[in-house]
């Protein structure tokens, strides 16, 4: 868990620096949106492979490979800034490679938890893991914005590289996490790769929850437009930019604590629907706000609501899928979790070009609201799900 926290902080700091530099160098929401293309391409190409690997190789090895790769790529960005050679295409290239690495190791990371945690404690374990990730989203952007404001983006990249070192060292004491002998699968044919998708498509509750997830990320992924809100609407500079990016994570931590106190909630489906609708209201408030404090409060609220829904959706998936296909099923969830924000970068970047940042966010809220209503009306089993 400590390794994941340090690695996630480093990843969030690098993402903060990337967003700030792309907008600073180009001043274009279209260029911000283009980051999504390079984030999404590896998800589309390698998503199934990552899940299959998680079911046939040592999951610890995949995690070590990923952290070492992130370290090397962060050093590359830092050196380009130091030598005054950095161009936007360098950021796009590193984004492409880091996304590919994350896609390959993501299912292994997700599949480790059910392997070592009893089923009765699974929701709490997923909550703690998600809390760790979002704790990094609180620390990473705020530290990143502060470092950029004080010493520039080059210093941020060097700090990112330094953080990946303890992340690697903390993984080394873990025992081997090879597949169980009875579940080891050696084939890598199409049928094997597609088994996770087949399971998800045939499980209508999971499919409906993924539709909500994708609607939120496609049309309300506020992160891509945060440089615009920070510089042009709220006028708060790089430090305020980092705080805006961190605010949703603060809300997520509050939501995490609330879930831990609540214990194993039975009406998971109904709670997902309620939190999703409330999340859309909070997004709308952020879109129309011209006050920095109100914007931060709206982001804290939407972060908490989004976090509770995300934990519940992950819990439902892990409860319903058997271990022998968990890596591949987790890969499907990863396509949603990673591909959704990447597409959100593209969709909102283009929408903001035509409608402005606030107009793009409000339009996205309306579209995602229609998806919510459709699922409530057409998939009543979602509201009735008890896990």
C-alpha cells in the first residue's frame, strides 16, 4: 500500500506538470484534449493483453516493471526541461508510453487485493486502496502546483523521478504473486483474451454501472479543463491550479472514511445511482462558479460523491467475478477507468473550443443526466442490487 501511495503521488505530480505545460506552451484547449488521444490509444490496443498477463504471470513482476518504466520516463522529461529542449510532442510521447505501461500493469494491481484479502473484508480493502490512490491525488497536484510555482516544471519532473525510487524499493519485500496452479492459463488466443469482456457483457448490472462511469468520464471530466479555469476564469495561477486539482481527492478521502464507518452497505446499487445524480449537480455548480472558494467546495463535494460511486462499482465487480478471470475482467474495468478519462480529454477539449469551458461542462452534465435516467428506467435491477 505504501508503494502504491508514493507511486500515485509521483504520477499525479507528473500529470499536473504535463497539463500546465501543454496549456502554457500552446494556450489551446484542443492541445489539452489531444493528451487524451495518447492516453487512450494504449488502452484500446493493450487493454486485453494487460488483463491476460495478470492471469498468467507473476503480478509482482508486472508492478516492478511499471514503476521502473515510470522512473525512466520521468527522468527523460526532467532532462529535456533542464536542456531547454522540451516541446509539446515530447509530453505527448511520454504520455503514450506511460499510458501503455499503466495499461499492462493496471489489472495486476487490481487483482492483487482479492487474492490476499478475505471476501468479507473486500469492500473495506478496496475502499482503503482507493483512498490511498485519491490521497495521492490530494498530495500530488498540490505539491506539483507548489513546486511549479516556486521552481518551475523541471523541478517537478525531478521530484517525480525521485519518488518512484522508494515506490520500487517498497515492492521488493512482497512475496511472489504468481497465478494459482489450478488457475494458470497458458493460452493467449482470442477466446482467452475476450473472456473478461464476455463476462461483463453478460452481467447486466456491471454493464450498467460501467455505462454510468463512462458517461461521467466522457462528458464531465473536469481535470482536462482545469488549467483554463485556473488561469482564465478564476485567475489563481499554478498554486491555485494545484489546489483545484487536489480538491476532489480531499472529498474522496471524506467519502472513503464514511464508507469505512458505514461498513458493508447492502443497497450498493441504489447508492451508486444516488451519488451519481448528486455528483452531476456538484459538477454544474463548479462550472458556473466564478469564486475560487466556491469552486474548491464544489470540487470537494463532487470528489467525495464520485469516489463513493467508484468504490461501490469496483466492489460489485470483484464480488461477482471468479478469480480465474479476475485479471481479464479487471482489464475491462481498466478500459473504462483509463479509456474514459482519456476520451473525456478529447470530448471536453473539443466542446470547450466551441462552447467555452463552462459551457462544455454544463452540456456534459445534461448528457450524463440522460444516461442516468435511462438506466433508472430501463435497468431497475441496478437500484435493487444488494451485495
